[in-house]
C-alpha cells in the first residue's frame, strides 16, 4: 500500500476573523475545523433560532449575537461564513456585503444564475471578496488525485462517471421540503456542486455543454422525523437526473444523481485516462482513500498518512491567505458562478430535451 501525507499550507497572520451565520447541521463541522486552525478565529455566531446558536457556541466557548444585524455591526468581523440554507444565501450574502464584510458561503452560492450574478456584481462594486464551497477540492483526497493526474499516473484523462444514488432526505431531515422545491431542489442542485467541482479539478477545464434526462418517480414524499413527521408534501422537481457533461478539454462525464433509489453498489467517481483509472471516494469528504488502477493491472490504494482526517475550513484558510497576501483566492467568483450555470443548464436541458451550452469559465482554479 502506497501512502502519502498532505502538505500543510503556510501559516498567515493575523488570523482571519469570522462571523458565522446559521448554526444548523453543518455548523459543528466548521466550528471544529476553525477551532483547530490557528489561522482562523471565530468571533461570534448567530442563528434565527437563538437556542440553537447558544448550544453550539457554548460547546466551543464562542459568543453569540442576537441577530445577523448585530453580528454585521461587529467591526472586528472580516468575513461572514454563510451556513444558512440555499434559499437564504442571496439575502445573507447581500447583507454581509452591504456591511462591508467579505463572504464565504456554503454551496451553491445562490439557486439561480441571476441571483448569483446579483451577489457577485454587488461584491465587485463594494470591492469585497466572495468565496464559495465546496472546499473539499482543497482537501487531501482531491489534492492528491489532482497531483496524480498532473504527473501522468493515468495518462490523459478523457472521461469520468459519477453516481449519487440516494432516496432523498425525508427519512432523516426534519424539514426536507426545500430539497424537492421547483427552484434549488432536486439531487443535481444538492449534490452536483461536489461532484462537478471534483471533475473540474481533475480535468482542469470548464463545462462546455450538457445534455440531461430527468424524471419525478414519486409525486409526493412524507416527512418521517421531527415535529413535522407524517406531513406529506408534493415533489416539484425532477428527482432522478442523468446528465452528460462535455468539458472544454474534450473530456466527457456521465453524472447520475437520484433521490429515488433505495440501494446501490456503484462507485462514487471514476476518472478514466489513457493509462489507467482513478477511483475517487464520495467528494463530500476530505480525507478518504483513493484507488489507482494502472494499465499493467496493478491496483493501489492510496491513503492520507497525515492523520488530519476530515478538516473543514480549507476554503476559509485559502481566503485568509489570499486576503493577507493580496492575491486571488481559489474558490472564487468565476467558479461559484460556473457551478450554478452548469447546474441550471442541466435543468434547462432536461426540460427542453436539447443540449445546452455553458459559456462561463472557471478562472485559475488551481492557483
Ligand atoms: N460542506 C458540506 O459538507 C455541507 C454539508 C451539509 C450542508 N451544506 C450546506 O450548508 C448550508 C447549511 O446546511 P445545513 O444542513 O447546516 O442546514 P440547516 O437547515 O441544518 O441549518 C441552517 C441554519 O440556518 C439558520 N438560518 C436560516 N436563515 C437564517 C438567517 N437569515 N439568519 C440566521 N440564521 C438563519 C436556520 O435557523 C438553521 O439553524 C447549505 O447551503 C447546505 O447546502 C454543506
């Protein structure tokens, strides 16, 4: 077994001063990531539900504020970390930018191209930065995979397959309705940011065109946990989507995402090259093993030997580094827009039964 360790990024100072908005499911992972990183400092956090904010904050000894406005009024906060649901991203991002704060948002930046443009143009006018998740591309797994592709381990990468086969969110999420809404709902909106980002990273090339088929297998869903358990609600979007993606480099990918499937034994991502195949784990993780299958028949498992595990906050750290050095950050506006553009194009293609071009670029994602 071949083992590699991740190379830690250079430390910068003073630490990036962060205000966190939204203390829901993903927030403890960010709290833990920020707490262990000397380059990041959490000034305060807030949530519409003050008890939720208090419970999380007290665990890490972080102050809470009673409202977003109060957090935005804190002059020591440089960056707003937006961990609200996607339908809140536009308002929270704009409020942060209006208050003179940079923004790091969870994915997708917003649910539409128009809203994303609105945020990015506003930031540009304000002279402020917007960075957007997913940042798993900066983690051990995808950095290592990218290094292997760059050094020719699989030859020229020409194709990929990706599968996200789930049965949706209603068995575990207390209010999953947004995941089935006509705008911003469906498995492609929810999961493709990770999978497309991973493939953009591997091919180092933007999406050029997409073609997709989609359907709604179950017209309604029933919430099975929390105070709304037993509530039936309509499904307003396609919940099984087969997308074909052509990248500018000429590479092609088939990405299947589903909220309709009960079980699967398919891999998550495979990248095919002229000399081998790279098998990637679920790209929502930072530090899972890779497999490299070469033309000589060898099968190598490559693991992270650093022991760092799942570390949230790489994107925040990169933003801090870039701010202090006066350089571009890597999860920048072009990439954030491109992801929303490609995702909307998949939905447009399904509905029009036609190939749709994707004209936006990704900038220099590799830094
Ligand atoms: N990076 C990852 O691995 C990962 C994992 C899960 C979710 N996400 C993303 O993170 C974001 C949040 O997801 P989640 O699952 O934690 O959601 P969640 O619904 O569990 O939590 C969201 C929280 O935001 C609060 N909130 C909503 N609007 C607000 C506002 N205007 N001001 C202050 N607080 C507000 C809610 O009260 C709630 O506590 C989403 O964009 C999602 O796509 C990322």
